[in-house]
C-alpha cells in the first residue's frame, strides 16, 4: 500500500468530542435510541444510522453519546459508539465519508496518490456520489463510501437492510466507468474485530449481484477496517473483499 498502518491511522485520525457514557435500553425506531445515563436518567438520543444495525444494537450494551450545546434541541444527545465486547463500534454514518476524504486528500493509499482537487456530494444524474477527485492528468475519480457495522464472526457484511439507494449507486458507478472515469466503491468498517468483507447476499441478493457485475466491469472495490476509541476513530488498514 505504500504506507504503514501506523501512519495510515495517524494520518486519517478524526477526534471525537467528549462523550457521555450510558447503557442502551432500546431503539424505538431507526432514528432514536433510549439510553440510561450513568446518573440514572433515561434519555432519548438521535441515532445517526438508519440501517437495521444488526450485530451492534444489543440492549444492555455500553454506549457513548455526544451532546449538542443547544439546550432547546429536541434530541440533545447523539449516539456515537457502542461497546460490543469484542470491539467498540462507531455507528455514526457521517464518519466514513470524513475518513475517506482525508485519505483521498492526503494520498494515504497508493490508489489516491497525486489527487489534488476533491469535491463532496457531486451530482451525477439522479444520484449524488460522495466524493470526486482529479489526478494531475485531470482524470476524474468517483468515490462512493459506505458505512459498515455488521459483523458475523470475523466477517464484515454490507448492507444490513435492503438498500435501493445503494443499488442505484453501484449502477451510477458502472455508468461513470463506461464513460471513461475511474470509479471506487469503498466500505468503511467502523469496528476492529473483522478480517474480511463480504456483501450480505442473505439480506440483499440484488445488491450482491450488482456488486459482482461492477467488479467484473472494473469498478475498484475496497474495504477498510477502523480503530475505534472513545477519543478518536481512524482507518487501521485494508481488509480483503470477497465478492
């Protein structure tokens, strides 16, 4: 990869705000978590992950929340991390984009060396692709980033629910590839207890089929595992993708 895992982690590290500890009681819906704080108060926190959160939303687990400064906010707390015993898991879906943006700008993996201009949320047809960059020769790179939190044993899986939006993103990347651009689909696994990535065919067979087609066409498919701590999250290294 051209860079050590230590330097990759240091270069991609994103600091977290001071977090408040609690215990997960329930997840009434996709956007809300009920949490008992250390002082005994029961509060509702925003859940910044609309997926099913299979394997990382077990009631009774220790969780960590950030807090908004605005006292009038409807939900003053945001769920950031959960301790699943074998690994801390980052559940905020905004974090992977931030991590890959840094990796891209700093050229922390060899595939992105020499990239200069980086734009976020670039529209292509009816879709928005997370990142678009240009090499020194002006060739465009399109990068779609997916947050992955589901693990069974030492295997990370995506998606954890049927994702029509994710299917559309794969189709968009294939069209961009056919137009002559470079395309990347990157899965960022916000946990440390996995060694390989696989598509969750048992959840979304169509997504798996499209991923297989994209790989055959030449879309670059990558997966990274994160180091997750209460103080920070960083990219620890790459893991194999088995499609």
